[in-house]
C-alpha cells in the first residue's frame, strides 16, 4: 500500500512532462528515446510486479472510463475510484508503473480535451472625454456634444433644446464685481414659416435682424449644408445701448419637411481669445453632426 502512495506522489510531480513524452513518443524519435530512458529509470527504481500473461489478459479485458470521476468497471464490480483501481490492481498483482502512468496520462488528456475555453471579452473602460449623444424624440433630431456641456430641453419648438458650455467667470481687479460668460447653442424649429423657399426665408431673417438689432455681419456664406440638406449661415454681432459690441452670433438655416431648422450659437463679444472663440470649433463639430430624421410618406 505504501508503494502505491509513493508511486502516486512521484507520478503526480512528473505528470506534465511525462504526458507529453508518452503521447508524442511514437511520432518523435527524440522524445521516444527520452521516454524510454525515463521508463527504464522507473523500472530500475521500482521493479515491476508480477505481470503474468493471465494478469495482463485480465487487466486488458477490464474496461474503464477516465474522466472527472474516473471509474474502473469489471463484471459484477461496482464503479470504483482511481484509488480503488490502484489498490485492486496491486492486490491482483497487475499493478505496473508503466500502466499506472498510462492511466494517469489518459485521465489528464481526457480532462484537458473536455474543457472548453470560454473567452470573455473585457468591457472597455469608458472614456471620460468621449462626446455624448443627444436625441430629441419629439422634434426628431439628434447631435453629439462635449461631455462638459449641459443640455436643457425647451417646452416648445423655439428653442427645442439648448446646449451650454461650462460657465467662465472673471472678476475685476478694481472693483468687487464678477462677470459670468456663457457660450451656448440652441436648436429652434419654425413649424409654420411664411415661405418654404430657403433663400427667401434667409434674406427676410437677415433683414429683420438688421432692422431690430442693428447687427453687423462679419461673414455671409454661399450655400452650405445642414443634416445633408442645403443651408445658409451668417455670423454677426450685436451692440449695446451705447453702441458698443455686446454679443456674437452664428446661425444656420435649413428647410426640411416644410419646417425651418435654425441652429444659433452665441456668446459674449470679444476680439480676443474668449469663451465664444474657444468653444467655436466644438460647436462647428456639433452643427456638422446635426441630423434630422426625415418624415417620408407613402404615395
């Protein structure tokens, strides 16, 4: 019995290397030679037990199944564990180191073949700087915006939504007064325009701005696009009661499904680098990604 325990310990330690050598011995002459040398060393250390032809035939006729619960089956015998098999073989005089190594190797092989590798793809770490997506189900439009901006939905179509950049504050060194500066983009929808001819609508809007606010246009574009549709845009600034520039604007106009979509970007006026000019590149990207879900009717 002690010999069985010693065999199990020794064979368990060298099992990994021995399995490879045994399984590949018939195909590779080098590993075959090493395997035969190792088996010779086993037999030198542990002389084989009595392996008569009758015992070998008895063992050969036994059928066994090697899996997670290895069993040894003989007619009239109950299922036995691997330990019971070894004890039974030792009592019968059929225990042999080479056979024991083969049994253990087959069990290890069947267990490795039965295991299925399941690859679980790790979830990507969210990018805190990734832009967010906004979708308005009521007015059927969407766009992306920076993660630091705030969104506020309107109660009507004008504006339908307002996107505000982080507030910037500046305090005077001469007084105790502080000023807050905010740049924002609004999306408005004119549901019942006076005309659905884009150029006529745009010209009337610009004329009204000049009359009501005395705007000064800094640029007026040739036709551009908005949501893949023809559009017009204008950039201008307004003046305060004393005639000083007060606020900068950039507006885009397009007509889709008999509605006018107006995107207005605004911020404090300044000729230097300020909240309006710093956020302008991001706003241009937002406008570029603005999409209106069209309403198609079957004729």
